[in-house]
C-alpha cells in the first residue's frame, strides 16, 4: 500500500452506524480527523433510537453484550455510568397464553394442556427414533431435535414471519451456524465446570443505555467531532470514484446538490451491494451480477403510545399467533424507564417483518397504526381505545439473507474488493454478515488498524471464525476453560482399540496360566496343583502338566482376548452414547436461545 503514513491522510468513512462511527472514533484516537457521511438525519444506523413526542423508540431492541474486551472498553469509555443493568423477561404469546422463553417445561405443560403435551412428547419420541436422514432445511433440523409438533407450535410461524419464506426453504446451515460456537461451549461449561452455577448470559440480564442505543452513538458522534472529525448527516453517498485499483473520492448528495469529496483512505459500512452499484467506472460484469443476487429482509416498527401505566412485564414478546401479522412487540419502558416521558403511559413497538416495496412496507403510516391498534386488541395485550397516538419507522436492509448461493456471490464480491488498495468494507451489511453491534464495531476497529499500522486483519472472518478473535482479543475465562475441558474430555474419552486391547489381555491371561501351570509342575508333590486342576471342568483337555501348560496358554489367550475385546467394545459404545447425550443437550440448550437471534 502506498498511502502517506502521516496525519495528512484523509480518511473518508461511509455510514454513521456502529461500524462507521467506531472506525471514526478509533481514527481520532490516533490523531486523524475523519469525514463521516451518513444519509439519515441521525447516527446509529439500525441501532439508532428514534424519538416521537418525548418517547424514545429503539429499532429492534438492542441488548449490549459482548465477549470482546475492546468493545467493552469503548462502551464504558463512552457511556460508563449511563448504562443500566436490566433484567430480561421475554415470553412467547401463542393461543392467547404466555409461554416463558426460554421454554420452561411446567409452564409449557400448563399452557398447552395435558392432551397437547402428550402429543408433543409422542412426536418428540417419534422423531428421536426415526429422524430425517438429511438435515438440509431449518424445518428438518429443528424437527430432528424437538419433534414436529413442538416445531410447529413454537418455531414455524415466527420463523416464517421473520424470514418471509417457508421453513422448508430456509437452509439448516443458518440455524447450525448461529448455534454452533456459542452454545456448545456454554452448555459444556455449565455441565462440567460450574454445574450448579448458571452462566451469566443474555438469558437473564443485559446492559442498556438509559435512553436506548442511540444514546451511545450520539455520544460517539460528539466525541469524534470534539476531536476534529466531521460527521455530515443527511448526506447520501451516490457515487464512488475509482482510478484503477484505488479510490480517489466519493460523490455525495445533500440538499439536492451533488459534490465530489476526495480522500486517501476509504472505509465503507453501506450495504456492499450498493457500494458495488455506485462504483465508477463499474467493476467487471460478474461482480455486478453477484451484487444483484444478494438479498435482504427488512422490517418496520409501528410505535404506539398507550394511555395505561402497565400492560405486561416483558421487555419484549414474540408473537407466534398465526392470525396476526405482527412478529414481536417491544415494551420500551421495561428496557429502561427513561424511554418514556411519564410512567403513566406505555410505549410499544410492534415489529412487522417485510420486504422493501411489499404491501406492508408501502402501506401508509396511518393505516399501519390502525393495523397495529387492531392487532394489539385482537391478541388481547391492550385496548385499541387506549392508544392515544402512533407513528411508524421503517428499517430497510435489517437482515442480510443467507439463502441458496449467497456464499458463492459473496466470494466473487470479496475477491474483487480485495483488489482495491485503499478501501475496506466493514459492518453488518458491508460484509453481508449477521453481525451484532459488537462485531460490527470490531470490523471498524480492525479496518483502522489495517490502514494505520499495516496489520492484516481479515474482516470477513470476524464473527465467522471464533478462534480468530479469540486469538486477537483474548476471551472470557470460561471460554478458555472450555478449551481445556474439551481437551481433557477427548483424553478421558479416548477410544479403546478392541483388537489391541483384546490381544493384550489375551496374552497376559495366557501367559499367567502357562507360567502358573509350569511352576506347579516343577514344584511337584503327591497331587500336582489340585486347585488349578479344577479348570479342566471349563477347559476340556486341560491338565496341570507340561503339555497342559501350552493348552492353558491357548485357553487363556482366547478367553482373555474375548473378554478384553468385549470390554473395549462396550466401553466405546457407552462413551459414544454419553457423548451423544452431551451433544444433544448442548444443542437443545442452544435452541432454547434460538429466537434471540432473529
Ligand atoms: C431487529 C434487530 C435487532 C437487533 N438486536 C441487536 C441487539 O440486541 N444487540 C446488538 O448488539 N445488535 C443487535 N442488532 C444488530 C445491530 O443493529 C447491527 O449489528 C448494527 O447496527 C450494525 O452496524 P453497522 O454500522 O454495521 O450497520 P448499520 O447500522 O446498518 O449502519 C450503516 C449506516 O450506513 C448508512 N448508509 C447506508 N448507505 C449509505 C449511503 N449511500 N450514504 C451514506 N450513508 C449510508 C446507513 O444509513 C446507516 O446509518 C439487531 C438488529 C436488528 C435488525
């Protein structure tokens, strides 16, 4: 790379969400004054907080949790005392009843009734005995672990609402990938290291800024500006100027007029597909075609202000009720009491998952508020007459979709972008990866280190290869302990080789019998070896004589081999069974948290 090394470098950052702002923040820490361009009227991106008539609305409900020490440091540095530690309650609303989530067996049994519960258990047993042979779809993956009936009750409707496609078309890979690292480890830790103690996890409590996640990003914005950086809102990056393998500037549109801004280094958190579309001159046709194939899922929040002090105690509720379109309901006062101007009222966020341009997305705001009022009454959480006001916020490209060939298309885009010398793409949509705030931030942070210090951090694998950032950032103790535990388990559970073990035992038993017989023959006496002689009742032809010692050796060999082989075989099978039970328990543990990741 041939960028100038001094502070005369001009960094351009596209997007004022968590990734872009973290990059800008880190740049200012090293004496640079980046220019950030954000197309919206506020910072925070998907993690912004909207405000309406004194009420704060979080788009999606953002819990702050991370394993990264770097991210924790920034959060503390920026907001410190402004963080609240909040208890978590989130339930599933189905069939006019509340089910605890993660599921609690007794609560589920009482709500479902005896007959339905028995049917669920029978279905579970049936799928344990005769599972799908291949687990290609999400439906197959969950059914094999929970049974079809439970899948239909607790997973199907919600997952289809979120993704807008049948579970039979959703790849199992998506479930498996989200589930793999996190939970197998924590389940093992809880089982072996601290059996009596629950791991503090997103399950019980989380951190939350007093006035929502936007508070974090607004404060970062102020810090960047205090350090001489500039954050230009309401400015859409409409073109990216390229000269061979280097970017030279960007074209920005603001207040109806377009200008070109030059720079030496570029970090972008805008959707990678849009970045490709805006490159001038355009990249090769196959790269453009790949960008056109990547898809997103969008959502909108219908915010209702309700003239009631309390409605329900949950932070949020998953709505599995098939008769309504709403997918999840946030109760912002339960995230933080500072989200409402008065505790006499309650503000809800009704989340509708949709596709940009579809019927829901294009429905006028007033109609959406009316829909929200109808649905909240239909499911019995509040009376429509108590809703005193409402508004709507749309969040485009909130979920990068992992469908059929997305990996292939992403690879094409990745290889092309690698050829651009002074450019890095970061963040959730910049990398088309299902990153939470912390991972989005890490990519911004690492991009700056690559640019400033010549580090070669691969941003595409942050949150893809757990070991990668374990190496870089160090991990929570428990995770290290898991590595050790897994290592130890692999020793304890080392497979015994039945052939080798049987042969060793056979040889040992044969030799003992051979030597014992010879010893007694040599010792002599009126009756030679009366006790050992009894063996002839079991070993035909055996006698305590010199030739008998050879036969004894053969008998010992055969009996020893058979016992040794059987022991090794049975031990291996028991261990295998035990490991399978552990694995299954771990998977179920992960599935318990599954809805949190949508
Ligand atoms: C429903 C939901 C719930 C979530 N819950 C959590 C949670 O509990 N905890 C958590 O940590 N994370 C959560 N997340 C994820 C979190 O929102 C994202 O990880 C984070 O916002 C990603 O940050 P980013 O900067 O990469 O992208 P974004 O937030 O998308 O920011 C990108 C920015 O670029 C701007 N931009 C795009 N195009 C242009 C352009 N042409 N010109 C100028 N600017 C442009 C956008 O306006 C945006 O501000 C949730 C997400 C969703 C959808």
